[in-house]
C-alpha cells in the first residue's frame, strides 16, 4: 500500500498529514509522487504515528493488515 493510499484510507488530506507530522505538504506530495524516496527514520516514524500504522507499512514492506498501533 502506498503512502497516498494510506493517507486517503485515513480520510486525510496532504495538508492535514503535514500539520500532524510537522512535515510540509510539498514534501508529502513529493514522497507520494516518488520524487523523494528513502525518507529517514524520523520521517517514517512521524508518518507511521500520524497514520496509525507500523513503520514497515509506511515503507511499503508489508500491506496494511498489521495491527494498528495503540496511541499512548
């Protein structure tokens, strides 16, 4: 599942995801388009937390069938 699919599945706009993660909307757009790849661990952690999935799902290593992380 792509970052865009994860975001849409959570009913978020790019701007909403940007606001939650502290990233820019442009950076999220670039990640979704593939213009930027290989995000750092901090970015992956922020995206996973905001989308409420495990980091491997954000990286596309596993489908979004893994258990949802509990917010603490």
